[in-house]
C-alpha cells in the first residue's frame, strides 16, 4: 500500500493503486452481500478522536521509515531480508507494549469512549446506493487508462486486485467462523506473537496469530519456488531506521485501532467511517515522510 501512496504523491503510473481499488471493489460487493443476508457479523471499528488521528499519522510516518506497509514488511522478511526482519520485530514489540500498558489511558485521555459509524448512515443513504455510487466512480477511474488493464497477458494490476479482494473476503468469512470477525490486518497478530513468546500465553494462538505467521511463510515458499530476489547491501543507517519505522507502525497502528491493511482492506470495503478517516490520515503521514525524503 505504501507503493500506491507513493504513486499518487509522485505522479507515477498508478498500477498498485489500481490493484488496491479493484480489491476494495471486489471485497465491498462480496462482504456487503454477506452482511445483507446475515452471514457475516461486522463490528465497525471505533474512532477515538485525536488518539486515532495521531496514531494514523504516526503509522504513515512509520511506513515510510520502514520502507513498507504493515503487509509488505512481512513478505519481505519472509524473503530473508534482514532489515525487514528487524522491522517486524520492532513492529510486534511496540504493538504489544502499547496494547499492554498504554492503549487504554491514551484513548481515554485523547478520545473518550469512541464512536462507531458506517458511511451510509453518516450520509443518510441506503448501503447499496452508497456502494453503487462509489463503485461507479471507481470503475470510471479504472477504465480511463484501458490499455494498462491487461488481464490475460500477464499477472498485472487487474489479476492482483481481484485476487486480493477474494483473499480479503475469505479473511472476513474465516475470521467470523472462528468467532473473531475482523478481516485482514497484522497489528493484533503481531502483538499476539510477542505475547506468546514473552508470557507463554496460549490464548494468543488465535486467528490473527496464524494470519501473521502465514504471510512470511508463504513469501518464503514463493521465493524458494521462483528463486530468491537479490538483496542490496544494507546501509549503515538502515537498521536504526528500520527499528524506528517498525516501532512507529506498531504504536500508531495499535492506537489507531488497526494497521493500514486492516483499515484499508477490511474497514474501507465495509464502509466503516473510522477506517476511511484513518486511511486519509495515514496517507498524510506518508506524504510528510516522502516530502522529508525519508525514502531516498
């Protein structure tokens, strides 16, 4: 997702953004259909005012320093890239520390009890009218550059977006079947891994735990099959940058009620107003980080 933001900010060809929008559209249609027929229970995330806003912005800054979003850092770690192993370690530790000791007082001090609301309710519109309007606008944007929408010739943005949307839908279904409806996201599972390691709490072995563990495992298996990607030498300042980036992502994602994957690929498709606001603020954090040349 960092790549999609980078494309928007720098004016490059929006291939990753196109894939993201397609994933959101696929998931929006599928999951809301499940909601309509009562097959999926959807708990909209809370918005804790200033606490959520600051956490979201910090998450965006951390993504730039980490050089990856809350999903990509795991698959890059699975490819054996040491700096990303450092990132996910800092990410998990900071998420666990924040959840254990600081989350409740920060939210109480800066956000109160929090509110839950879906976009259609805020606008006073029917859910499907809202979905139709968003879908139409997104499709009009997607087809404006038809020659880049290759489906059969290569594994491009269209196939990627559709596949990701299907994965996101399956995440909602499987997490609901396990009694933890949440969709995709890595911050909770990362904190659970640390909880298991440091405290031996077997209760941490939940759906979120196995989702996070499976990402680098899948990435490792894919890299073995296709041949490992070449790694550039790690610069001397990269490790401190990776630690700080991972820590900001863990702290920010926890305070914001979820990372960019949770809000962007679970919250936005179900039209959670809090997730839409979070993603705007994450984008603002990424914009600041890029303008400060942290990616150079």
